[in-house]
C-alpha cells in the first residue's frame, strides 16, 4: 500500500554513504567533521544515517533541533552553530556542548548560565574573514578572545570562520591562513591552546580536495555535501556521493489539457506578481498537492526529465506533463529532488510527512 502524499522520502543508506565519503576525505587531511543537521531539522532518519559515520560532533543552528539530537541519544558532543541571544544562554548550555559565538555579552551570559547549571561550556570564537555574516572583525579577535578567556565556566576551545554564506566569498588558502594566523596570535596573548580551528562548511571541501588546505585547520562543519552530495560552490555532484538522498513525493489531484496562456484580462497573481506566459498551445497539465506554503516551486526538480514545473500558489503546484516519460493520472505520484532551500522548507512544513527509507 502506498503512503500518503505529500511526503519526503529520506534514504538513510544513501546519506550514510555520503557521510562516509565526505568524512573520510576530511579525515585523510587530518580534519574532523561536525555533521550539520539543520536542513532536516535534525530528523531522526538523518541522525540514523550519521550514526557510526565517523563525525565527531553533531551541529545545528537551532536549539530546538539540538534537543532532538539529545533525545536520539547519539552519544556525540553537540555544537550550536548560531550564537544564542544572551536570554537563551541557559537553553544553549543545556543542549549544546559547544557554541559558536562572536560577542563578549554572549560569552558572559553563557558562562553565567553554565555556572548555574554546574557545567563548563565550550565556545568557538567566530572570526569574519570577509563573508560579512557572523564573526568578529580580524583586528578585534585578540581583544575578544583575551576578554572572555578568564570567564570561569567557559572554555575557549578555539576559533572558527564561515564563508560562502552571505557574501558568497570562496574559501581560499589565504583566508584559512588568516584564521590560523589569528589563532596563533590569540594563543600567544592569552596562553590558551585554542586547539580547535574550524575552517568552515561544505564550501571548504573543494579547497581541501585541491590539497591546499593549511595544516592548522582541523575541523569543518558539513551539512549540504553530506545530505545532498553537492559541491556548494557550483552545485555539481561531489565525488563519492549521490544526490538522490531525499525525494519529495507529491500526489496528482487534477490532470487536464488546457491552454498555456491564461484566458481573460490578467492582473496580479496570488503573490502580487505579474506573470508572463509563452503560448505553446494546448498542454497536458497536472496539479500536485503541495504549494508555496511547503516549498518554492523553483527549489524542486522533477525526476522525470519530461516534466516541467510551471509554478505554484500556496497549495497547488502546477506541472506540465505533456512530455512525461511515465504516465501521470489523478492519484498518481510525482517525484522531485529538492535543492538545499527546497529541502529546508519541505522539512519544516508540518504538512509534509517524513518517511525514512532504509534500503533501495
Ligand atoms: C549551516 C552552517 C554550516 C553548514 O553549512 P553547509 O553548507 O550545509 O555545509 C556550517 N557552519 C555554520 C556556522 C552554519 O550556519
């Protein structure tokens, strides 16, 4: 019997294979991996896939997701990727072993919260080497590290940076050497070992593969390359991984031959956009049971190369199935592969069931 639509089919063995490939590539350069779970809200199926993968930590940007990691009993340290607000420090120290931070206020709040909880919390101070998302500006790094190094319930485990997220800045040997240089400086000023040097995310893998990663980098935080098997600099398949790890399955609720251009005077669509249509004559069109509320239509790709996504409103996805390779009918299922953004939103939608698939 088929399962209800819409649903995400999470292929545990395929993600496990990707994790093994990426983590061993990192391991052979002396780099440990924190597997990043946020794109799937730390779903238990993803956690199963990461079990025994060789990752040394599980990392997520949301405290709620780290709670799920704790509930799964993975027995690995956890890392909070997005700095908590000072108010959320008690939750952060409860659910995360490490936090990535960039403010003294946050460090003080975390130390205070850790003291109350009878814990010692580890922080990684983020340095912005150019991408303009989180991190202290390089000329302030020594001050910040020296300013928090004495906090009683905190251990400054090391330094980190993040690239290719906001500014699209590509990780290079120079950027990585900047980070290790700042670490050396902070080490000599504070006397703290600052052992952990977390060089970035999936976008660092091409640099690693090229053999140009400096020795001082010993940690990366990897999400997309494991979950979707992509080189995030150009979205090409990453060597040794597969891309069909998570399928989005929608059900067909209507199938009709209709003109390709709306009939009548046109104004704005449901989202305030003025749309333009090319006349391709009569086309066979299907409506699927997902919409913008679940996923942006640009963020999914039909597996059948003959199917084209035309657009979506909140709850209706319109596809052209005139050239579909396999027959489409009312009640049949259409499969898509989501992009990172598509998987992020589909995972978050309460209307989409999540189904773990063990083997295929
Ligand atoms: C999301 C995130 C990552 C993982 O990014 P991927 O591109 O999915 O590998 C790493 N570090 C931080 C700080 C993040 O927010």
